[in-house]
C-alpha cells in the first residue's frame, strides 16, 4: 500500500487517483480537510493525521502495510516564520523516520520549481547547480531545504529518495482565488460573468494541469527502477496567456477577452521545467495541453466549488 501525506490536497488527491488507476492500494492522510473528492470516493483509505504527531504517524503501520511514501503534507506560513519552519520540518522528519522504521522501498517528497531561482536559463533541468539566491517566499525556502534533509536522512537506509521538483500546478481542487497561480482566478472571473483583469499576452512559462502532475508522481513512485534522485514534475512545455485566453474563448460562445500586448517585463522568455529525465525513466508524457486543461477544468467547475 502506498501512503500519501496531504492526500486530500490538490496534488495529493490527483496522485492518489493516478495510483488507484494504476491498480495500487492507497491510503491518504488528512489533517484539516474532510471532504473526499468525488473521483476518490470509495477508492482510497483515509486516515486523519497530524503529521507532526510522531507516535500517531508511526502507528499507521499498525493498520496499513505501507510499501512506499509520498510526502506532500504542508502548511501555509502566517506571521511566524519560525513556527512555520518548525511545523513543516517536524512533519518531514516524522515521515522520514517512518520510512526508515518501516523499511519502505521509496520515499518521494515535494520540492519546488522555486529552487532554480537565481538561474538565468529558460529551460531548467535537474543537472543545473542551485545557486545561493534571495528567495521570495518561506515555502520556497523550506522546499529548497527539503532536498538535502531528505537525501541525507535516508542515506544508508535502503530507502530510495525521490525529490520532486514540482512546477506550477493548477486544476481541480485548487482554491479558485489562489494567490499562487493566476489561472484559476482568471477562469473563475470568467465563470462569474466578469471580465478578468487583462493579462500580458506573451507572459506565461511553466504550468501543468493537476491530473498530469499526479500521474507523473504516481509513475515516479511505482517505476521498477529510477536512475536518479531528483526529477522535475511538470508538463515540460511553456504556455502563454494568449493560449489561455484562446482556450477559454473556444469553449465559451461570445466570450471576448482583452489582453495587453507583449510581456510585462519586456522581451524575453519565461522559464519552464525540462522533463526529459522524467519521461526517459517513466514514459510520462502530459495528457493535457492548455486547451484541453481549460476545457476539463471548466467542465469540473460546473459541478464543483473548487
């Protein structure tokens, strides 16, 4: 059985769905959320768990024979950075201790596209050295620290670490007014019958639809062999706001969206994640381009609040 912490969050739920589609038994943990998405109903076991509770975490083994762990649980920082780092580091260390104690095969953990901040390349691949750079958010700072904490903690344990450098993911279950990704708020305004704030047509970069991200993580968790420790998880192809607007106009009759010309910061290209390594080792290719993702998301939102 595969354990996903934070398994009712957006990325966790889509990972659980992909694993179930592949025929695996899945148990997900949840701390604050209680509603199981319709696409997971009856397909996974759900365990209420505060991942910072070491004893409760380790006690999961009394009820489930866990073979692999995907650690996606995390919190959103508030005014207390030390409290945020303490909470999420404690959760990570408990998950790592569980992996070692249970002798699981593989431990996958969420890192972030943000670890590449400071690199000037547009195509960002795993062999790039990570520079010392000022980071824009506490979450990015923690995700960058997750990588050595995980690999060093599992060294010599027989547990294979898999660091997931996750791109800009959006889709079903994301907060429609998310401050972390502009696509859901943009579409949400259109669904309310409002004209969204104009975007620069040629801005864009890395975006991946959540079902694709979940399937990529599922394949990395279950692949017979992996040649590397670190993998980019995204669509592997950049998009532009013009493509987003075109996709919405193609499925909503009479919709006209205003775009600002060019790019907000002048000529250039936005960075995106190269997924050559992911594709080579798992066979993953994205099922959704931006047009298919927008159509699927609009259909989902017709029956769901987020």
